[in-house]
C-alpha cells in the first residue's frame, strides 16, 4: 500500500485511502503479535493474574465502549442489559476479564450479519461461600453461527471456519483459545451454543472475591478519556528515534513543551540540572542503553529535592503484561502506557496525573 500511495502521489483521495488500509493492516499485525505472545505465556504458565478491586458495571461498560465503534461500521447494534448482581465491587484480574469479553465481543461483531445485534448481559449466581461472588457473563449474537463440525475445534489454536467475504480480516484464530485458557486459569468455565446461520451465544462463569466497599452514587459522572495538556512541561525519555518522533509530535501538537533525553542517564541529568518544578510529567521508556527506565526512576525518586517524590513518571513500554505493570509501579512509576502509543489514552493519563500532582502541591502550600 505504501508503493500504491507512491504511485498516486498527486491523488489526495487515493493517498487517504492507502493510509486507512495501512492502518487497518497494522492493527491486524499488532493483534496477531499480541495474541501469539499471550498464547505463549499461557502455555508456559507465565501469565500473572492481577488481584485488585474493580467495578463490575464499569468493566462491562468499558468493553461495550471499546467495541461499539467497530460495531457501527458493520451496522451491528450492541445491547447492554442491566447487570443483575448483588455485589458490584469485586476483586480479581479485571485486565484479563476484559480481555476475555473483548475477544468474544469482537468475534460477535466480525461474524455478525449486517443490521444484526449483540446482547451482553451479566448476572450473579448463588455462591457456596459468603466472601465469593459467582458472575455469569452472556454474549448472544444474531450472526452467521458455526457449523457443528467447526464447533469441535473452536478452541484450537489458529482454527478458523471459512466464512466467505463477510470480513476483510477474519482474525488470528487465537481469540477463543486465549479466552478459554484465561477463563480456566481464573477458575471459571466457558461454554457456547451456536446454530449455523442464526447466531452464537457464549457463557462465561467466573468466581471473584467480594469487596467490602460502599456502592458509588448513581449520579456519578462517567470520566471521559479526553483532557488538555497545553502548557505542560514534559521530559520525554526515549532511545528510539522513530518512537521519539511520534511521541514528540503528539505532545507538541497538543501544546506541551518538550525536553528530550535519549537514555536514563540523560533523563536523570536533565532532572537534576533543572530547578524543582521544571517538569510537570516525565514520560520514561523502559528498555534503554546506558541506564534503563527502572534505574532512572529509582534514582530520581531518591534525590533530595522537593519534586523528586511527587513528579508523575509514566512508563512507555512494549512490555504490557500484568507483571510488567506491577514492576513499573514497584519501581516508583505512576502509570503505564503500552506501545504503540494510543493518543487518547496517552493524553488522558498525562493530564490526569499532572492535575493530581498540582492539587497535591497546592495542598502542601496551604
């Protein structure tokens, strides 16, 4: 597509079409890489499950939000039914629960019929213990369904049933094996019913610990992933020229002021050689020569100056597994951005942490 774009260098409409197709192909390549890595970790037993509190209602809403744009492009309607649960605040591995639901929802969109629908529901089942909640997720679609022959292989790696020209990209054939492996690793079960030409219904049952936490007020406003970073002074630490160029473009295009450092040592020196409060946020790559991001963060946090303990430090790394996030947090970082960088997530994270730090500084001066 790059070569096609070069050929039609004077045709702006063709150029835009080529860029869209390059983006689509890149997304599929990224999906394939991520799923192969996930499958490898699952098979070797290296996947680390998170154990933290989460809001069940927000988790299911987030999944619907993420897949809704894709559904609209296929003219597929997503129906989110009210959760029928007694316990909304739970403890478990929300990252992996979301991954399971996203794999199933994404397939429900891709293999649906035009103007079809997907219904996502959630209910709490009776639990044998008082400290545990058994949650049943159901995803029912009106799609093309599966043949009886293929149903026996749906959880096999790379298994795909030929569906004609319904989709440009049929997927990797790893989504269902990953969903099954993650479900079983969390002590749950996954099952399905499918009729060729009529649709498929998946049912996932997972156990969670109940959190003794007061319910949020129903009037709570949903936090939007949009925020301004105009005027923020950011120390951008990245050893790869292409990644540096991309991040710099995103940040400067939003009005931020950038100071660049090409490794952890340069980042540490830049922080030390500028007055306290010179940087609102530090974006820190992890894998770098001379000094990596972990060591640079630890040394910055150890400095005897007013802002060393409070300046937000955000990891930028392709290491996006739960254990990687846990390590960045243990090192003293405030957040974790996975590469390739998502613009909206990046801007939202920076703005949120910068505002939180400013608020903390205002309280300290009162």
